[in-house]
C-alpha cells in the first residue's frame, strides 16, 4: 500500500467509528442477497441478534486504526483465523467478501466514496486477505496432518446423550468412519453443523470440547438457549436437545480456538465460569487431573441455582481426590441446606474469596456471558492482576473490548 492510500484509510476511522455497524449490516444483507448459499456458512442467529455485524465492524475499525502496523492485531487475527478454519472458509471465499465489502463502502458513503478511496480500501482488503489466508493455510495444514486429523466436515455419530442439569446436556460424538479423532488443546472448540428445517438451511455452531482429549470421541455440553422476552429460542441448541437422538449423525469440523491452557506451565490456575461457560474450563481441569498435575487449581463457578448447575458431582469428587483443587460455587439463590463451606449466595464476586482466588503467578481463565466476563476482568484488574494473566473467551463473535 502507498503512503497516500494509508492516509486515506486513516481518514475513514471517524466514519467507521460512528457508522461501522451500519456498513457491516449493509454488507451482510447485500452479500446474502447476491450469494444466498453463504447463509449455510454463517450463523444466522448471530445475524439476527446483531453480534456478527458488531464483531466485523470492530475488526474493520481496528484494522483501519492500525493500518501503519497491522502486526499489533496478530492475536485478534489469529482468533478470527481459528473461527474461519472451524467453518471451512477457503481462499476463494475472500473474493466474494471483498467484492461485497467494497460495493458496500461505495453504497454507504455515496459521494464520499472517491475512486482513490475505493482503490485504497481494495488494497487494504487484499493485504488483510493475504495475511488471513496465509495464517488459515497453516491451521488447515496442521489440522489435516495430525493423527486422527482432517479438514472440512466429517460425519460423527451421537453415541450417547447425557443430561447434566435441567438445561445442559452432553453429547458424545464418535466418527462414523470408525477412525481416531485428533487431539486438541484443552479449551478448544469444534463446529457442529446440521440441517435446520425451519430455515431450510444448514447451520453451524461452535461448542467447546468439555472433556480432556482421549483419542476416540469428543464430548460437547450444550445449554438449551431460551429467548428472553421477545427474543426467539435458540435454534440449534433446542434442536440438539429435542430432535437429535442417539444414533443420529452430525457434521463436525476439527478442533480450533486459541483460548487454551498453557500446558507447559507449572504455576497455579484459576478457572472462573458463569453458567455453561464452564465447558472449556472443564476440559482444562480434566486435562490437569488426567495428567496428575501438581499445579494449584481454583475452580470458581456461578449459576442461578443447583437445578441448572452441571458437573458439580464430578468436580466435587475430583476436589476430594486431588488435594490441590479448591472449588467455590455461587448461586443466585442458595437453598437452606446449601449454606455450607464453599457455597455463596449472589453473583461471582472474587472479592469475597480474596487471597483464596488470588494466587502468586496464577493464570486466570474466564468464560461466561459477556457481562460476566467484563465484571471478572475488571475485578481482577482492580485487584492488581496483570492483563497478560487474564484469558477469556466469548461464546459468540468477539464483541467485548477490554483493556
Ligand atoms: C467458541 C465458542 C464456544 C462455545 N461453546 C459452547 C458450549 O460449550 N456450550 C454451549 O451451550 N454453547 C456454546 N457456545 C454457544 C453456541 O455456539 C451457540 O451460540 C448457542 O448454542 C446458541 O445457539 P442457538 O442456535 O441455539 O441459538 P441462535 O438461534 O443462534 O440464537 C442465539 C441468540 O440470539 C438470539 N436471537 C436470534 N435471532 C434473533 C433476532 N432476530 N432478534 C433478537 N435476538 C435474536 C436468540 O434469542 C438467542 O439468545 C459456544 C460459542 C462459541 C463461539
Ligand atoms: C479480511 C476479511 C475478513 C475479515 C476481516 C473477517 C472478520 C471476521 C470476524 C471479526 C469474525 C468474528 C470472529 C469471532 O470473534 O468469532 C468473523 C467470523 C466469521 N467469518 Fe470472517 N472475516 C473475513 C473474511 C471472511 C470470509 C471470506 C468468509 C467466508 C465467506 C468469512 C466468514 C466468516 C464466518 C462464517 C464467521 C462466523 C460468523 C458467526 O459465527 O456468526 N469471513 N470474521
């Protein structure tokens, strides 16, 4: 890109800050009109609730702001790359997205979209597309060459469905071809896709692997998503709970994701989860237990009540066995017989645990609804924990900007 082109991109930052979501909303509606087949590739729930439009707007804004040195965006780009690979996005798709993005900039800016500005955005897009396809190529290659690995979609049989709480059910997925499954890093997710008759579309969703790697199956644990107020119930989670039965086949993409336990470390780990956000942390915990790790572990979990509380039993058993694991459970409301040590009433307040949750040199892994992550992040930062020691994952397109 030329210096003049970079200046033109920087000049669009205030517009992107104010109208970024309008631009990406226009972009998606344009792309789905001209390329309706891509509705099978995108999560139409995230289109309905606006999370993907916001996520793309934030990414385009960050790129424009850092056009002089995009290398500072490497961790954000890596996160997107993992998501793309888990959805089988290939280099040829980039031309379609580029075409609709540039046309959308023209259509939304109107007279402000000079030929020079469009040429600058075309160059900027190509530079980013090259960076992303390069990264994705290496992720595909890694996924394909692992033992039990593959790329794209592979059929898996649901061998077992296990109810873990009133609203969370686990699915044990085995490859229909009888082969092995690739190992994964504790904390990673898979994409699962199935046909949704009400939309007449195939729809993918991500689910964190909720057990330690074992070579033969993947376990996911899915919360039945109920729409609040006027919002619709979740399409795929309800279908998985109600329609998908043991023996049915789902298509699965290989494990991906960069929210992973650093297994080389020996320092303490603190797992902080809200609701079904415990799944990737459970995989990390099971991994540490299965490798007989000596690391000190704190498990902090919050949910509405014991009826929706999944996995309490196995973690309690582990706590009794492990010796270096301590758990703290927060319920919105505590039944009288639960007023025992380790159970607290209210939302997760790390302040109430103080030094029990703040350990020397610890890493903090946080997962749950976006407001939960924000609160825990801010509370940890206020207690003096460094930004680098806090790791978090949103169960949807990245919408949080935390620093
Ligand atoms: C990395 C990652 C890991 C994940 N791990 C897990 C996991 O381990 N377990 C788990 O249960 N989930 C997990 N998820 C979430 C999961 O992928 C799905 O998002 C979740 O199951 C809901 O999907 P759904 O199809 O049921 O809901 P959708 O139909 O996609 O709806 C999602 C939400 O959007 C709202 N919505 C939809 N359309 C509209 C509209 N038009 N207007 C307003 N609101 C609307 C719905 O009310 C609902 O609240 C993970 C997500 C990611 C990204
Ligand atoms: C330079 C180009 C691109 C950029 C900047 C970009 C950016 C993003 C971002 C920010 C996300 C959200 C990631 C997350 O936090 O989970 C995302 C997800 C996604 N992207 Fe891209 N992307 C690009 C190209 C493409 C292409 C070419 C395709 C293929 C058609 C594609 C398909 C998807 C899909 C399907 C998702 C998941 C959407 C969802 O879960 O709702 N992207 N992308």
